[in-house]
C-alpha cells in the first residue's frame, strides 16, 4: 500500500511495525534491535536525537524533519482522533443508531482535537527527552523489536489507543440504549 509501510525483520520477516500515516516517520528512536521472534540483530532507519544533524544542515536536517513530522502528527491525529472521540461519545448517548461525526463538523469535535493534539505534542517532546537519556551509553544496548513495541510500532499503537475506546463506547451505548 502506498499509504503505509510495514517494517520487517530482514532475517525472518517478522513484522515489528507499521508506518500508517503515508509511510511517514519521525526517524527518532533507538537502533539496533534484536528481533523479538528470531533473536537476530538488525538496524533500522531510526537515530537518537543527538545523532541527528544540526537544525538547518542542508545535508541532514534530522531535527527539523522531526519537528515538521511532529506538527503533522499533531494536526492529523488531533483532527481524526477528535472526530473519533466525539463519535464515541455519541455512541454512549444515542446507541448504535448514532451517526459518525463528520470531519466537516469541527464545532462538535474541536475541543477533543485540541486535547488530543496537545497529548501527541507532549509525547513527541517526551520522546526527545527519552532519546537524550538513552544516548549516553556507548556501545548502545540492543532493543527487542516487536509488533507491540512502542519503539518500532508507535503509530499503530496510538491508532489502537484512539479506536479501541470508540469500540468500547459503541458496546456501552448498545447496552444502555436497547
Ligand atoms: Zn527476525
């Protein structure tokens, strides 16, 4: 698919991550990894904050790229996540007849979008902090890659965290509004 990229262990092809937002990646994270399935070592495109180029280095502006990608995350996940939350609340109030909150109805979901956007922004700032802390030891430890690792699969885990409560609210609404 054009919109997503699967990350696979090069040895056993175990999937350790999905980049779902048009294959976009902030490029921040630990590397190397040990495959959670076959145990062999491999590296990814990820780098720690201190290894990224200077802000406006024309050859390698990794930090600027991180900032731009983070802002896209805040906007995109904020808008879509806000609409999902507003829909989930409708499920609880109305039950399964509730219609989804459309993206054009931003008055209904705007406040939730702001909250989610701030949350995503905080995650991106904390990731830089954690990266700086990890950067100290040399040689660096190998992290275990897995589908459930937030190092290699953060986007999908965030998506699940947004969609799962909606599903639970649908069930609650279904039960409450029989
Ligand atoms: Zn493997």
